[in-house]
C-alpha cells in the first residue's frame, strides 16, 4: 500500500502562514522598540519622589536608591522627574492631581450670566438627586491598586509608566522587605545598563 502525503509533517502548507509569521516578527520588533523608548525615558530621570507604600516599602526603597546612587530622592514632589509607586489607577491619578494641580481653564464671559447661573443651580440639584438615587456615575474601586509586589516608575509630565517590576515579598518582616528593596534596585540598575 502507498501512502500519499499532501502536507509536510512539521510545517503546515498554508499560503498565508509565512505572511502571518512575517507580520508577527514585525509586531515583535515594534513592541521591543517601544520598550527601548521607555528605557530611554528612564535614563533621563534624575530625581524621584517616592509615594508612601504598603508595609513601609517606600522607606526601604529610598534607602537602597540613595545608597546605590541611581536617582536623587526628593521630598518635594515638584522637584521630581518621576514618581515611584506601588499602585496605579484612580487613586494614583487623584494623588497626582493633588501633587501636581493643573491650571484651571479660563472662564468664558457670557452675555447672559444670570441665566447660566440659574441653569447651573438646577443642574447641581438634579445631579445631587441622581447621586443619592444611584443614577449618576459612581466611583468604582480599581483592581489596579490592589497588586502586591508591583512597583512602577511613572513619568511626572506624561504620566506614562516608564518602568515596572513585580517582586512579591513572602512576609512583611523588616529583613525581607530590605532584601526585596535590594532586589528591585538591582533590577533597576540592570535595566539602566541596558540603555547604554
């Protein structure tokens, strides 16, 4: 009996297979270029403000970063190039708005100011009623802020995450937290060396 094979055993004969592989390779190259851009931004960071973290990890990180000479740690957030945090999401955005308030938009002068005041009063009353009845937008708690062991460096101006890592401590003992801070700083040093 003769067996006729229509396909190779190890590769599929699909005309678009090679096209898809080339597109995949291009996408992979594009994503790695984006990562290099973030590392280039990280290389430009000179000063860092560290937000309070769970279990006092901010103190351990500040100690290790200052001793390692990677960044200058500042206590005034306005002098920082970047923010070091262990959570992102709505709470983090609110904290950034509190630390770096944006200038209010100039109010436009309307000819009929009195009528707009009356409209705004009625809108405020209706939005209050909606909030009490549950009809308005509610602030939902984000799961982004609940990650344990995630650390981010966020660019102050663009508010983009320029570096992140995951390193969860098995317990909250001081020696363990100090060791984890050391590992995080070593990983940051390695990533900074890659940009040279």
